[in-house]
C-alpha cells in the first residue's frame, strides 16, 4: 500500500515517522514524492535527517505539496527567498530577524487565525542551540478519537474563536496595521475534517483559541481548559530534539506544536515554508 520502497521508523505511539535515506530535492522523482505525500497523510509528522538541501529545494519540494503562502510577517521573510519564513533569535540592530525569537512558545496550529489556514509546514534547522529548543507535536486526530464522551458532545458541531491578537499579546510581538487588518478574530469548527484523508481532528489550541461559541463564558473557559489538558497528554505527543539539517514536515490540519525554552545566548535559525491546500480543496473544513 503506502511506502513501497522508503524506510520508515515510527516516532511515537499514534503518529510521526522518520523517513530514512531521502533528500528533499526540488526535482525528486514522482514515485518518491507520491510515497512521501502518502506517508505525510498517514503519519501527520515526518522527519528527514541530514538534509543536504538548498533553499530552492525546500521551496521546490514544499511547492509540490501545495501552493506556498508568503507569510504576512514580511519583516521576517528571507530577503532572497520570501517563501521562507525565518524562525530565529539572530538579531540585526537589536531586532530579531525572525519569528518566535526567544524562549518557550505555547501550543498552536500555524495560521489557525486565518480563513484558509495552511495545510502543512516544513521546518528546516540551520543552527540549533546545544540544549533545549525542542519542538513538541500533538496528534489531534488521536486526541479527538479518544476524547471522553462528555467533551465530544460539546465540541461536535460547535465553533470556537481563534485570535492572532491573543497569541501576539502573549509574546509581546508588535503587529503593524496591515497585519492587524489581515487577522481579525475568526471562528472555525472545533473539529476539523481533513480535506484529503477525511479524518476528524480537534482544532483547538491554548495559544490562540479564546472562546467556544454558544456557551456561557465560564463554561467555555472550563471546557477549553479541559481540552487543553487532554490534548497535552503524553500519549498524543512526539518531542523532536533537533539536529542541524533536520527537516520536519507536519500536517497543520491535525497536529499542533509548541517549543521548549532554550538559552538565548546561543543562536537558533530555522527556515519554514507555509503550504496551502490545493486550490480544489481551498476551503479546508
Ligand atoms: C513554526 C514553529 C517552533 C520552533 O515554525 O511554526 O512554531 O521550534 N516553530 O521553532
Ligand atoms: Mn508554529
């Protein structure tokens, strides 16, 4: 069925796999590419170690999965390759040259605050600190499948408000007028149906989900807290400890992620592509 020739090593109980012996080149052959795409859908998070790749490869490979978004954080894009968002604490004139510069970053889905959020992200490590800065992923398909009945009854058929403002406030990140205009609070279903696999996953995260629609405030808060505690259970988590030249491709429809703190005296530089659903699946719910 899946993976006729690629070697795969599972990373966690319910999801995640390392794909061994593949380079993510822009001109990868179609058979290998199709296998990887099938593995990505099945495992949700794929790890590729020791990538000898150029920026054009990260962009070219990602662009075959779906159209690439030029991230609204213009100030943090690669100057030469705007399809790449820099995630880094490296500073110029005292200002970070990338997103999520320092410290811990809480659980979130990339772009959950947009009407048509990304379906995938590919993150490549250029420089990593000697300790800390690991990235944790949570399998929201499994978290939904195993959700206790009383929570399932609340989330099914409901929407929640997603707020980029709340996320930026949490990290004291400046947002200009154009970026603010692009990111008003927005409602999405609390359970997201994957546009390619049809599987259902919880679509809620502590970093950006601020309210469940149709519930009184105190009840909404209590249910969100229960959901956040549930999705952070060990059984749903894979923690990735980075080495230089790792590439991790994750499914943004059914996994969320967070980052551990690290010593800011050390430079950390990652490059990310942001991948949209194919146009015929433009409404990803
Ligand atoms: C991201 C992200 C966390 C990290 O790239 O979207 O959240 O480990 N990164 O830097
Ligand atoms: Mn992220």
